[in-house]
């Protein structure tokens, strides 16, 4: 009898602990997440046109390092400047959630960016990223976003 109560108590205790698990993605959620992963691939390959193909023309977002919201053309200029400066970036992304509501989706993830500057200096930054996507034809495009430093 004591064993049963002990097991019952243990199972109740374990049931109260937060459980971290990966979200199982539907095909639509997976399609959006694959676009987020392309975000990293294009960045790592200094592929400005591939990177910019992810952004809707009407995009507005607020990166944590900017004083005010930016547009797609602002994003293009910033990335072009990074490429011109000879920066090499790699990144890792950890998905937290993807919500798809018809032709609109929202992603929430942590992005870690490793930058090697032309002078050899290195920088590692971790961000919380939220992107809002809209389906345009067969592709998903980023229509809004926001980031903050991960603490």
C-alpha cells in the first residue's frame, strides 16, 4: 500500500513540473518554419536576394537594435552593409511555437547569431524573434516582426 501511495505522490509531483517539448507541426506550420530556416541559410550564405525574397513589400517591423520600426528597404540596406563590411554570420534557431490561422502565421523562436567581423573579432548574440507571415500564392512572406535580446 505504501508503494502505491509513494508512486501516486511521485506522479502528482512530476505532473506539476513544467515539461518542455517540441511542438508537433502540421504541414502548414512546417511550411512556415521552413521559411524561417531559409532566413538563416540565406544570412549564412550572404545571399541578399534570397534573404529579401522572404519579406513582403509592405513589411514593417521593430528589430531590438533600432530606435523605431523599419521597412523592407531598411532591412535590405542593413544586410547589404553587413555583407559589404565582410561580416560572416552563422546562426542556430530554436522553435518555440508556430501558429497558423488561414493565410496568416506567427512564429516565435530564439535565434542565436555568431558573427565574425572582417578584423577577426567575434560576437555572439541571442534574440527572441516573432515574425508574422502571410501566404502569398504558394509562398509565405514576412509582413511584420519584432525582436528582443534573450536574457
